[in-house]
C-alpha cells in the first residue's frame, strides 16, 4: 500500500466521521462504528474521534508491529487483553504445577 492510497484511506475515514452515515465498516479485522454521542466504537470499545483516527492510521500501516500495537490497544480497551493474559497465566501456572508434581 503506497503513501497515496493511505492518504486516500484517511480521507475516506475522515469523510465517514463527518457524515451522518452510521454504517459500520471493517479495517484490519476490527469493526468501526459511530455512537450517538459522536464517539467511535471499535470492537465495542469506546474511543474518541482522535483516538479512532490514530488507530485507523496504525491499522492501515504496512509495519506489522504498528498494526499489532493498534490491536493490543483495542484489546486493552474492550477487555480482551486481560482475558487473554489471565488464561495464559493460568496455563503457565498449570504447567508449573504439573512440572513440580513430577
């Protein structure tokens, strides 16, 4: 994706933010929706317009680490990251417990 097409994507995103068009759209595997209060929900997590704009830029980046950072920010805001970390911690605790018992 070149710089020109990224700018076009950003223009389309800004246009979506300014219009009354409330249909949601998907970007990088995440769902963007406008709320009645003028904020943006990404995967059911509330974000301000400026935060949503920054996340959109991060998700449209060619850098995989930048896209991963955006995904982690979204997961943190909607609670998925905490659930994933708790499951991982429980699995590690289980592995340690099994290893000690042997």
